C-alpha cells in the first residue's frame, strides 16, 4: 500500500507517511494578523479533532503573528504562501512548522532556492502544492486542457527542482475541484512519488455539495492506500470540515475512536420525531469522543431492536415511550422525553472494551 511506504515527515509534534495514521487538516478563515481571533478558531478546531492547521501568510504582520499564535495552540501550524517568497522565509523564522508553496508562482529558481535554504536551516518540511486552477500554460497547451496528467507532471517537476536544491523534506499535494480528475491524478502520482501526499478536493463548495464531493473523492483515493493527510474543503465554518473528515476516515477503517451514530430513514411506523432525536444524539455524542462504539437511533419499537443489533447501544421510539437497547437486546422501557438523557447517562458510564 502506498501510504505504508512513503517517506516519514515530521510536522511539529506529528508524523505523517510511512504507515503513520492519516491526519486531518483544516485552514483558518480569520485574518492571521488577528492573533486573538485566529488562536480562538484554532483551539475550536483542535477540540473538534483537527490534527494540523494551515493559516495564510500574505503579510509580514501575519508572519510575525505565527509566533504569538503558537504560544497558545497545541497542533502544528502550516504557513500558506502565495507569490512572495519573503513571506515564506519570515513565516519559517517566526515558527511555522511547515510551509505550503507552489514554486510556480514564487518566481525565479533563486527565490525558491532561498526558501529551500531557510527551510533546511530550520529543519521544517515544504508542502509542494499544485492546483488545477494554476496549472502552467505550457502544460495546458501540451495536454490540450487541464488534465490529471498535467497536474502530475507539474508536481513532479517541482519536486525534482527542490530535490536538485538538496532538500527532500517534502509533502506533495495536487488538487482539483473536478472530483474524478483529482482521483485520476492521485492514482497516477502515487506510484511515482516517495513523499507523503496531502489529499483534498479543492473548492468543493458548501456543506451539502462539499461533503458529497469530498466523501466520494477522498473515499476513492484513500481506499486505494493513497494519502497521508486530508482536508475537507467547505465554504463556511472550518469546524464543519473536521466532523466530515473524521467520518470519512472512520468509514474506511482508517481512524478509530469516537461514537458512530446510525439511524433508520423513518417510515410510516415511526411514532416519534426521529429526525430531531437523531440530530440531538449526533450532537450529544461529540462529548464522548474517547469511546469507540456504535450508537443506534431507531424510530420503531417493533423492528428497532433487531435493526440495532450491530450497535453497542441504541434507543428506539414508540408511542409515548421508547426502548433502551444493548447489543440487540431490550434492557428497559423509557418515557419518550427521557430517551436522550438516559442515553447520555449510559454513555457517561460506559466501559469501552473495544481495545481489550
């Protein structure tokens, strides 16, 4: 499998590649210069389960802010650089744990060399990023349009450039908003690249469309053993990205821990407001991320116990009352209005034996 054989790269206090767990990234949408707001958002992302955070560094003030931000956060911070190589150098000097650059828009090779030399001095990795929206004109001309082959050629050219400069502390990313182009590009790149890959569907859209595109694209790519870090790119609060990323990884059995909620789609036998109840359960279980169990929320007391058999614990609704279920067996009846509180109490006292 590809991810088991990529080079191990250290980013702050985390390691990726070489079979290490796939880590979740996100990006702040605050002004990095606003230390208080950026720090607050990163702490919120940490609490949601973010492993690595990226912040844009468009100004010297933003570069200097990284040092202050790092004093109060607990995950590695990546400086996102566009166009100005001086921002990359300043970000490194002020504590960035990794920098993300596209050597194609940094300018001359001399400027790229200056960034590489500074990264080498501080021992931090460079993420070489290629995006379908910024593919070089000569590659568009060569392939007739933006293609997966062009993205791969661009990425490998830039990797080769930095390797010739004497540096191999690299992470590579190739992103496209076209899901299947992105999939094909990763399938072409993985056998040719010894470095960890950061995977994402760029400009995926709103929570609704972005979640669907990301689940399909990341699911196909990750399931082939490709990808060492991921980002679900959504328009809106970046905290929303983390829950989706965690669920994608859990669904593919690439991440353990956290409560998985399953619920029935409702039908004419449903006698409670299952939609609202399932939503409340999904919010509530976030408090129990240390558990590694499955919780079922069923709307029918007739079929609920059987349908919840594969879950560790579940609740099923009836008329004015519901059932508490463990491993498919009814434990007791519960008044409808107490279903959520009873489930919370059970989870609070749950002994997780999944690792035993």
